[in-house]
C-alpha cells in the first residue's frame, strides 16, 4: 500500500439542498426557512470527501447528468480533493437532487429526485476496471445489485480491501456479495433488515453478526440505535472479538452523513493497520463529529478525531448483554 492510501468509492452523487425550519408546517400552510445550504452530496460524494479530509486519495465512481448542476458538483468535488475521472455523465439527464427539510429537534424529511439514470450499471463498473488498483474499494449497496456485485468481484480479483455499506438488495446477490467482502457496515434500519433481529436486543444482534462473519466478512459493523455501534470481527491477524462503542455526546443537529463519516474513517483506520477496537473508536468519533451541523457534508480532521477517541471507551466490564468488550 502507498503512503497515502487510495480508495475507490462506488456510490451516489447528488446536489443536496438543506432547509432548516423551526417546525414542519402542516399541509396547506408555510414555514420560514432559517438556514439554507446547497451542497455537494449523495452518499458516495460524502464518503469521498470524508476520505480526502482524513488523508486518503479518493476516486469517485458515480453518475451525474450533463447539466450545469453536474458541472458545479464535479468542480466542487475536485476542490475537495476527489478524483472524479470515473464519474459517468448521462446525456439528457438531470443530476440527482436531494432536498432535506430539517426541524429544530433534528427530525429530517427527504424529498429525492434520483431517477434510474442516476444509478450505476454493471457496464459503468466494468468500464472503470483500472480504478480497482486502489488500496480499498468502498461499495454502497444502495446501487443496483448487478453493479454492486460486479464491483465486489473486481475488488476481490484485485486483492483489495472491500468494504460494503448497506444491505444486499435481494437473496440472489447477498451470498456472493458477503463472500467477497472484508467489511460489512449497516445502519440501524439496515441492521434489522439484514439480521431480522431488533436493535433493542444487542445479544441477539451479536449472534446474528457472528453468523454473518461465516458468510465472508472479517469485520461486521451494525448500528444499534441509541446503544451505539456493535463491531464484531474474526480474522487471522486480529483473532476474534467484539466491541460495543457508545455514541458520542455531541449535541445532535442532524444525523445525516454520520454513517458516511463512520464508514470512511473505518476504511482509513483499517488501511493504516489499526486493530479493530482502535478502528472502531476512530470510526464512531468521526460519526460524532458529523452530527453538529445541518446536512451530510463532513468536516473531519484526523488529529481532532484521535483526541476524541479516548472518550469512547466502554464502561468497565462492558455491556453484559453482549458479553463485554473483547
């Protein structure tokens, strides 16, 4: 691996329009917007920007339209240190748009215009084969399963660290995707879909995570809502273990983008050789650093994150429902 790791991010690019209101108006009425932000967004772009902020060299494989919005977003991504040479431009198509309405209590509602043309195809992925020389490949499973599976296979054939973010779309693609993965990360909602277990029962979630390890990944990260994030691992280098890392204590303005920051920071930590417990705390610190402002655009600093990590140690003895920290 090079001194500055390169990471290929396969996911979504969109224009984010964030509107902050004191409270959501009922139907047939209006509310004043007290803050408006227009941002480079989408899960792929957010993760790529986070990677650049943490010292990696991200390449983004995504789709943009051939409109002015697409031009502006790609220019912003370049300024953020993201290689956009693999972004596909769809002729005659509008770039994706995500409108987030955020209230004073942190409750959000999304309105999305993400037509099928804004999704990656298997052909898009196969046309980017040269980019799989990166040190790691981060695949968002919100993309069509054929495209995600093509990316997973190329990453596996190249011997790169493969991080899957989300839940496989269907049973047909789930087995080969998990078999190819090194890391699988799922948020609170996806954890329920993936395991069939309530996040309110960490013991059962841990048992489900251990079953997922047998399917292929060496590290599984599952969101447990207010309880935090459960990391379960088993590999030749680090052995077996698990750790429930609590959420940070920042005042939450908007949770949008926290999971993207977590995934990006986890990837960076694993590439530099951090053991799973250290990588876990670093990743959760990055998520915590992303909830204090409206919108999903990250604002991360590696040295600041390392200073936050010490506050994320589990309680002495750990959580008895999952057997305590490894």
